[in-house]
C-alpha cells in the first residue's frame, strides 16, 4: 500500500525512530517508547488515515477549517492528537511537516532539536 510505505519512510527518517505493531496497526515510536504516529487502516471506520501527536491547538484549527482532511481521532483525540485522512488527495510535503511536528511533540528535547521546526 503506497500510503503506508510513504508514511513509513517519513517516520523512519527521523532520529531514533522504530516501528512495531500496536493495536494491530503499524505504529512509530521515539526510542522504542513513545508513540508519535499510528497508522489507521480502516480499524475504527471505513477510512484510511493516521493519528499523530500535534502541537497545542493544531487539532482544533485543522479539524474546524478542513474537516474533509483532518479529524479528532478516538482514544487520543482528547489529548490533542490529530487524525489525518489518507484516502483523499494528499500533499506529502504537508504530511512530512505534520509527522515532524508529531515527533517533536514526544521526543526528548535534545532529539527534537535535531529536527528543524517546520511552517505549515
């Protein structure tokens, strides 16, 4: 599946990132401990997407302004995590920035500093 392979490449390009299954889905971790991105292949609905950590306020802004592309994911949405649909036209440069933001949210400061801040 192309979407999974592209998302995997973005996640694994970040420092000290690993992948393993969590709740039956490919999930990416910082230093094998903290989740920053979870693939969602029709697990909770009929949509292809991923869930990720997001800076404060980003989930609300994107879900409100672009509900056809972003959503509040179950289980982790109350913590500000962002759901990103992959079964719509996807801007992979934007996805790269979202993934980098997710990484910086959960990585230790020294590791997060290795990934430059991005502008949306």
